[in-house]
């Protein structure tokens, strides 16, 4: 679990020229991932894995210390409501970069 590794991966993606022919806002959208370049796909996979480890606690809730630490590193990270209104027990953290958003979700346990 490394906040620094996640910050490096997000920065690398933001600095990379992302192939986004449809100007998709959600960079984890399955259609986008299937048509984007290999470097973007690899970085998104890395961000998704690290984000799951860093941004959420063992109970599935947001790790606000990690979110704050990433903000201090200059990243645009926010906790938002569930993207799925029928599931109020889901935590969603969104990382925004110039090209779009990376929504990461986790199920809250014991709620």
C-alpha cells in the first residue's frame, strides 16, 4: 500500500498523451479501456489496483488520510456519493486528471 506509488501512477497517466477518440469522461469505462493505447490501459490497471489498496479502509470506507495526502501532492481527489443510487453502501472516490475521471469504488462492510 503506497500513496507515493499511486501518486506516481496518476501523474504518469496525466502526463501521457491518452488515446481517447470519443472524449470519454470515465476513464475506467469498459469501451474506453478496450480502444485506448496499451500504456494508458496499463497505467489505469495500476491505478485501479493501487487505488483499491490505498483509498479504502478494511471496512470499505474511504481512507481520508490517504485522500488528503494525495491532495497535498497536487492531485484532484474527491469522495463522492455512490454512482449507483440503488446501492447506498458503496464508497466512491474519484481521481480527476486533465483527460477525464477515474472513479474507484468499494463496498462498505458492516453497515
